[in-house]
């Protein structure tokens, strides 16, 4: 049981986890999903202190007021996405938290230039990017803020889709106008070419395609088709998608498969990816990253598998799933939490063609987020509820 939340403004944090009334738990997958949800609500109560990504950006090099920058826009948008998954099944008991988080995302947007959202909102050298834009779009649209949010999407999308299109049918990840740049945008261009890197990133394009489908699939039909072509070409018959900015094979595969299914892409591609996911599972029911099993990659693989099977109109055998259930149960600690695992990777040196350092972000809340999301998706689509 969790506490009941009443009215929750965006700046509020709690000293204890908000309580909600849970329905009767019908199976162990649902029990795991609620453990993950409880972790997310506790993280919300603590002001997302363990979710923030903190990195040094010294004042001697960057135009900053402090030597460390904090970012949690992308992470909180991911968590809000999962809260939205659960809300209807909980009779909308998460409404106040969803409203608070939507307000936070509205307020976290860039107030200069084209607006949009940046991974580190206060770092002038870092442009707004397509990945943050896509993730924020998805949750604000799902939370029914389309009318209020659309003006904040339009200018960034216009620049991205028109100025940042690449010959490979993808788009640049950084959203910077090509012409008539402000002083800040000129600074951002310098740093893109010095540190952040250029080119189409598979997982970013996939996230954007899915956001455009949710936003207005008719209006953006040409862009969606373009992005789908890019994803299918990036697939190269390997049946998985690599990521630039994320660890492992399964985040990029999840977001790419989600976009392809939503766009009604080729069925044989979905079938091939489903087979890859089934065949890459380890004997203990896990999926690996660098030959090491972890709950985050396992949850991402299960989520992708659940989405692909649902799209194909197929169920997943519960006996086959049992070893994955056992693995997730065994890796959950006594407090109901899963360990953090490397999630975001920032390759430094891309513009020079030599990656000399990879900076890593991980958070136990992100692991719990994807465990909760995957288990909930499996419950809703593949697990016998009787």
C-alpha cells in the first residue's frame, strides 16, 4: 500500500511515498510491476535525487555559473511514461503526480532560441536535442496536454525536420538552425563539431518517429515514412538496432521495434526481431550487456518482445517466461529494488573520429522503471489474468 496523494504542485517533494490503493494482485508479474512502481513513487517523493545525472563542466571551459550541471528531464519523462501506463488500471490515482511531472517538463524547456528541451538544461553549449524533444512530446501528448504543448513543439520540429535532415533519411540529433544563428546557437554549433558529434543516431530517430505518430500521423506522414526507411536500412538484417547514446543491444531494439510496429512496418522485420530476442535470452532467463546479465537489459528485451508479439497477434508462453520471472525476482533486493546498470553512454571524441572516453549514467530508478514497464506490458497483453 502507498499513501494517497491529493493536490501535488510541480515543486513539491514528499517525506514518504505517496500511497495508492492497489487492486488485488493476480500473478507474480503484476507483483513485480508494483514493486517497480513503488520505487518510482519513492523516487518522486525524494525529489528524484537519485535520478539526476550530475556531470562536471568547469567554468574555465564552459560558460557556466557552477562547475557541475544536473539533468533529469529525459529520465523524468521516461518515468512519467511508465506512470501513465499504470494510471488507468489504478483508477487514475496517479493523476496529481502526472500533472506535477507534466508541469515540471513544461518549465524545464529552453526559454531562448527555438526552445525545445536539452539534456542539461542550463548548459548553454549543449543544444536542445531530438531525443529529449521526442520523449517529452510522447508523455505530454499521452497525458492529454496536446493543446497546451503543441506551441512548444512546433518551432523545434520545424528546424529539426527541415534544417537537420540527412542524406541517410535520418536527422541530426542536435536541433540548431542552419541559418541566422543566434550567438548561443553559434556556440552550440562549435561544441557539436568539437565534442558532441554529428550524424543520425538510430535510437533518436526511432524515438522521434514514435513521437510523430502520436502527435499527428497524417500531418507527419512523409517524415514518418522517411524515418521508417532509415530504421529499416539501419537494421541490416541483424534483427537488432545498435545505439549511439545507450548501452547494450536492447534499448535501441526496443524503441526501433516500437516505432516500426506503430508505423505498421514490414511484418518480416518484426518477426525477425522477435526471433532474435527469443534466441538471445540466456539460460537463466536474462539478457546480457557485454556478456553480463543485468535486470535493465532483461527488462528492455522483455518489453521489446512483448510489443513485437502483440503486434503480430501472438502470445508469449508463460512457461517460457518463467525463467525470466525467476531472474527478475532473484535480482530484486529485500527492499524491492533492482540494482543500477549502465544506461546512457556519452562517447567523447566523436567529431575527431576517435572516442577517447565514454561517460556513463546509471540509476536504480531507471532499472526499476523499465522492470515496472515491461512487467506491466506483459500483464496487459500476454499473462493470464484469471
